[in-house]
C-alpha cells in the first residue's frame, strides 16, 4: 500500500477536480473550444483532439492549437460562448447532494482545476458555489499545470492539511497522476460519460467511485466517522 497505509483513518478533507467531476461541462466546453478556434480562423477539432491538450488552461490550449497571435481572440470567443451557455453546464447528478452532505458535516473542501479562473468563477457563481470551498485553485494560480501536484500543494496549504489527510477526486489520468505525485489518495470518478477506467487504471487510483455518493462513503470510512 505504501503511502496509502498512512492515510487510513486520517482523512480530514477533500479536493475536487471541476470539469467531469463536479459539473457536466465537457460537451459545452468542446463546443466552446471549437467556436473559439473557428472564429480565430482554425479548423474544427474532435473531442479527443481537444482532450489531448487538457491539463493546462484554455488560453494555453489555444496557443498550442492556433499560435500566440490568434489565441487571445479565440479565448475571448470561448469565454463568451461559455457565458451564454451556462444553463447547459449542470452539476453532475448527485454532486449537489454530496456537497450538501459535506457542508452539513463541516468537511473542508477545495477545488483544483485545469480550467482558467475566469470560466471557473463563471461556472461556480452560476451554481451559487463560490463560497462553498476553502480555496479554488485554477490554471492561472499555478506555475505548472496537472499532472504537476503544484495546485494540490496550494490547496493543502490553505486547508492546513497534509497530503495523506486529503482525498483528491478527479475523472482523468492527469488527476490521478497529480494525486500520486502529491502523496494524496486519489479517487477516480467514473460518473462522467467521458471518464475512462482503462486510462486511469495505469496511474493506480487508491479508490474508484461510480457515483458521487461513493465519495462520501470513502471519506466516511477513512476519516473514522
């Protein structure tokens, strides 16, 4: 078990990824990327092609796809598209209940996302969740994106917790890589349609969850509640 043995009955908080974990946002996000790319003169990309760049922020993704000069226009178009389609970015089924449960039990929670702060704030404000988290770490706040654990370290510092005291819940390989690099138990979230067990398995998540309720069950077991 290694470092995970030390985490048993010591878990005190949870850090969440955002897209594909708390919010069902990936479909709209792909549409927004293509809107920005096309408006800036690029060609349409498939979801798999766009996901190849995930881990870093939207502005950096546009730089990689379109180049430095066209990226600002593409990002502006992307942001406007997201803003106009927030009704199509719901919380994942069960995620709201999970957050309410954690709030009722006074469990400290944070977010570490590869999304920019601009659109992260937009989404969380729409759902009335901006004040629910101890800290929200976005791409803009780190020098190195996922799979670097830099964002997790920032969240842990704000939460005043050690890596073995926090679960990191995410739906992608880079989330599992970041959790392992930080020494935090990773929970592989499988409820998003694009989450793939076979891609996360090689990075040895410490737990698997097919629905948000299972995250509470894992926390309850490992915290000794």
